[in-house]
C-alpha cells in the first residue's frame, strides 16, 4: 500500500502523491489546509486501474482543516465514505457523509472542498471517463442523459458498488494478469452497467402526452410514501418501487410538477413536519428523530432558509406564547 507523508508550517500544504495511486488522485491537485504550525497528513491508498473504471481507497490522518481539489475535465467521479465523518461542498452541492453511503459526485471540471469532522477518515473514490459513461447510457436507451441525475440515483445502490469495488481491489493487488482478468472484467462491467442504467432508464426526457398526464399521480404516490415513512431512511429507489416507475420517469415527473428533484422535495417535507412538531411543543431533538433527520448546523441552516428563523427560535416563540 503506497503511502505519502507531508507536513507544513500552517497555510496550505500541497500533497504530492505516489504515481502508483489512481490517476484521479494524482490529477486532482489536492491541497490540504491546516491552521496548526505542526500540521501533518498521512495518506495511504490501494487502487484498481481498469479499462474503463478506476477506483482508489484512500485514508487520511492528521489535523487538517480542509481538503481542496478539482476534478479533471474528462472525468465523472464519485465518492462513497467508509470510516469517519466529513462535510463540504462538491460543485454547488452540499456534502455530509455517512459510512457506506454516497458522499459526493463530481461532474467534469467541478471543484470539491472536504472538511473532516474527525482526525481519521477513509473512503472510496471512483472515476470513469464521462464521454464513455454517457455513450453507455445512450446504448441503454437514453437520448438525453444527464450525469447529474446520479446524485439522486446512486443512493440505495452503495452496497452493491462497494462489494464489487472491494473484490476489484483485492484481485487487482494479486497481480495475476491471466487469472484475475476473468474476475476483474465482469466486476468492472457490473459497476459501469449499473451507473449507465441509473441514468438511462427512459428512452427520452421528452415525455409523451400520456406520460405527462401520469406525472401528477406519480408525484402524489411518492408524496404519500414520504409522509407515511417520514421517520425512515428514504432513497430514490424506494420511491420508484412505491410508484412502480423508473428513476428517470420519477425525476422528470417531479421536475415537471414541482420544479425540484424527489429528494429535494423530501427534505422540504421533513423540515415542514419538523416545524409542525416544534410548534406542537416537542423538543427539537425528538422532533428531528420523528421526521428522519439528524439535528445539525446544516439542518438548522436549511430550516432558516425555508422559514426565516432557526428551530430554537420557533421553539422559543412557542414557549413564550
């Protein structure tokens, strides 16, 4: 397992990674920012370099304030967290990691900022040529594929992706080119095919009149499912099963009817139900638990953005009245 260690005297410290690490990691020009004079960071990684897909499992340790990087112009990349917590921004999308869950996607050329919430964290980084992934999705039937839809489509499929990834890392490390190839290629194709399918389940984004008439009913079924399971973890896959439609169909329906994605609507619904429970007298922590969200600064900020005040202000007003 290759390792690289850097230290610096405050400011921004740049890490030069070993060439044997994944091309993604060596090309993103990562920079590590620390406020401590004796800051240090250690990165250890294992890699898989395939014909169409590359994977690197990276772990870091040190007193690091943030990690900054930019995705190359020709790659679609995504990360699944393993151990430890971090938050940040990928493109203009917020990141808040949970173990074994999708942490972020990066479209070609997008920047990312990670802020570790622990001294140690690890995760898997996947990259694939964006042009190749788009061409594969077209082969699956999508005339207007959008890589951005994977942000809502990958959640719920992480365990399958990680199972394939760990096998790829394991067999690739053995170095048996003839024996491993028979195992590696099907595993790689499983991940690529899954991604292509998740963004290519409808033949066209331009729906017919009959499909357009069905869109409000899909949205209503999904909203009912959200309401009935609001205290549970809900993925796009769960909503698709409830509506008996594909991810693409549901995404298009929500955009047409509500001008937002299903998961954006779910978050707003949770926040509205949170407010209802706080107004009814429930304490904030219990209310968050009952609507399926974890009380945090990020949630408070979203709440304020929607209602113009923090949850504690809502509770204070209710108590005074």
